[in-house]
C-alpha cells in the first residue's frame, strides 16, 4: 500500500486539531482535537475533547465536532467533508462521522500511540477497519503529523 500524500491544507488542518488537543489537556480534558474541512479543503470548524469538564463520556473531540459544526453550520456542511483528528477515532466517533456524511477521515496518532501515552481502557477496533465496512465508503488516512500529535498526548 502506497504512503498517503497530504497537501499543505491537510497539514494546516491537522495542526489546528493538534493545537485543540493541547487546549483540551490544558483545560483538564483528554488531549484530543479535531478539525472539519470542506471538500475543497477550507477549514470550517475545530473542536476539542471536553469529557472531564462537561462530565460527558461522549465528549470526544470528533463527536463534539460533529454536534457543534452541525448546529452552527447545518448538517449539509458535514456531507462530503474531511475530519482531521489528532488521535485515531474510536468506534463511537467513527460511527458519528459516518452518519454525518463525512467522506474522509485523517488521523495523526494511532491507537497504539494513545495507549502508550495515556493507558486506560481501549476500544481497539481500528478506525480504518470499521469504516471499510461503510456504505457509502469513508476514506481513512493516517500518520499525518503523528510525532507532533503523540507529543501532545504526552503533554510535551
């Protein structure tokens, strides 16, 4: 399998997601962030994890992004869009993105990176395997700025 090629717009969107992950950590939440980009690559929305500060176990960055972007921009803004996630999305978040009509998911740190940095429970179904079952298909790419995202997970 060939390595993914990422554009400068992809890099910029992922940097926003990683910055949001650092903001989440600084606020006392788990260090995850996500950015929504239009099919043309325009950044539309960025969200961070807020599980701890809102006492909401579904407060994962990707799910917050889907909810808040849909409320602010309308559900049509998500259809065909790309989500850039600082960490590999869990099954809950992958499902939410699918149902929102997201066409592409790009993540930085892998589930293994997350487990090494944070420990704790894991829902270890790889995002790429779960979304490979989606109809219509959802493209999944990974590794964009992985080292930067892994450092943010560790609070570095």
